[in-house]
C-alpha cells in the first residue's frame, strides 16, 4: 500500500488503558498511528476521591509504562504498592502468605485507579514526539480488509487506511461481533461489589483475600490508608448487600473479612458489575487483531485482567517491531498469527486457571473445604512452591 496523506501504519480502535497504551507504545517505536475513541475519558484530579475502579498492576506492566516514560507520572500522582499478600479460606484452616522480599523486590504490585491510568496515558499521547492522531469522538462504521491494508469508514463518512488494525474496543467488542468471531463463555451468576472502606487497623501494605462459599473477597490497600474491596457474590446476595444501609453493610463486611483489619468503620457508595468468563475463539480477522478485553475477560479474583491486556500490547509491539526490522509487512498473516498463537495460549491458560480456582474454592462442601485448607497450609510451608504461587499472584508467570 503506497504511503499517502491520511494513511497510517496502525489504526487502534478503543482508547481505554490497553488501547491507549498500545497506541502510545507503537508511536514511541516510530509507527504512524491513528487512535479512534467514541468518548473522552472522565477527568482525573488529585483532589478527587479515589475512583472505585482500581487495578492491581503487575511488575511487567509497570516496566512497560516505565519504558514509555509515564511510570514516574503515575507514581507521582497516586498509587499504593502492596508488598505482601495473604490468602485464606473461610471454611477451613490454612493460610498462604506472599512477601515481595522473598523475590528481592520492593512490591508485588501496585493498586492504581483506572481513571488515573487513562488520564496519564492521554496526556502522554498528546505530548508524544510522534503523537498518534486521536479521533474523538468518533465511531467505526465499517472496516474493509484489503490486499495490502485495511480501510476504515467512520460515522461521519471519512475514511482512514492503514496496514493493520487493533481492536481494543472492550469486552462487548462491536468489531468482534461484526467479524462474527465466536466466544466461549461462562456466566458466573455472580456480581463483583466494589467500594472503598476505612478499617480499624492498618492494611499493612498487604492485599488480603478470603475465599468464601459465595465467592472471593479481596481487600486491596489504598494510598490514603483505606482499602478497596472487590467482593464476588451470587447475584441475589449482591442485590441484598447493595441495599443495606452503611452501618449494616460495614458490620456484614467485617464478619466476611474475619475482622482481620478490625471493624469496618466507614464505606463509600457501592457498585456491582456482573462477572463472566469470555474467551474469543480467534484473535485475527484478516489484517485486524483483537487485544485486551475484546479478546478475553477473566474472573477478577487474581486481579490480572488488565495485566493480561497489557501483555497483549507488549507482545504485539514486539511482533510488529520484528516484522519492520526484517523489512516485512506488519499486517502480514504470519506476523499477526504469531501474536495470536502466543497470546491466546497464555490468556486461555490464565483464564482457565482462574476459573478452576473459583470452582475449587466456591463450593461449601466440608470435605472439599478441608482439602483446600490443607493445600493452603502445605503450600505455605514449601518455599519453592510458595514463591511460584507468589509469582503467579503477582502476574510474573
């Protein structure tokens, strides 16, 4: 495809954290990028309360942001490192503890607001030397695969051309639906309830997770001393808990956390969202690829959803870079298939592993609970196994 005005190397559709990160990474590598987004992200300010949507960012994701030159801005704004993780079962004895010191590192990961990440990424996109062309608000009307590239028609009738396209348009992915890419799904019949709470005792820079019969409950440390909770509950239970007044909610949450951090003193407003496992059957459609939530949605019990998406971005960045170094076509089938092969394999293993953990820890049958508790106790005493599980928990595997 000959170069002309309005042509790009890559078009990225969707400017959430994964899409914006992909666009920034490719533009930093010298690719000409167009980024299409339907709406600007909500503004972020240090004076705002902490956003209810937080992510547990893994060390390799932080390394990606460091490479892009934005990690210092994220850290300077508002983050909370977690140095330890403690996991236990509500129905049986036995606990598992992880410590960053065992890995010779300062932190297992960082709790960061999703809105803050988007804010920093959008600022970086505007300030980049080889800044992507950001089209917002804009929506994709049609995508046509051509012999040497793709042609994208926007809602206003304008057209863009590129050698390949990245669909980062979320779990519902209109592009994935348009391309008739099937998905394997499991509806967990659960909702993840989120809120920020004040506790009687310090969170000790520790991520706490308790497996209960209805689903896992995580308390994640925030920089202001509070904890962000992610409480997976059956849908009926989630609806009931959402309707509790603050005092009743704090009392019930205290019981659910086994009072590890003492009484729950106060809570913000609460939100809940449905939980589903969703895996795309393929990642490639002609010269187009799926990335992030458009390709995979996983149970939040390990907090690895965004980290998997950022690994997608890192892998695609590497594949396109290698193709360009060899003088090849970055949208060629073998290039995109290599990305698909490597990322679909890892994402599927991760998603099925999280699903298996949920299936193992959710049932309340006492014989199974006893086995779970014994397994946690055994793992905590075997150093190499504990470190291996710690790597998995921190997203290092």
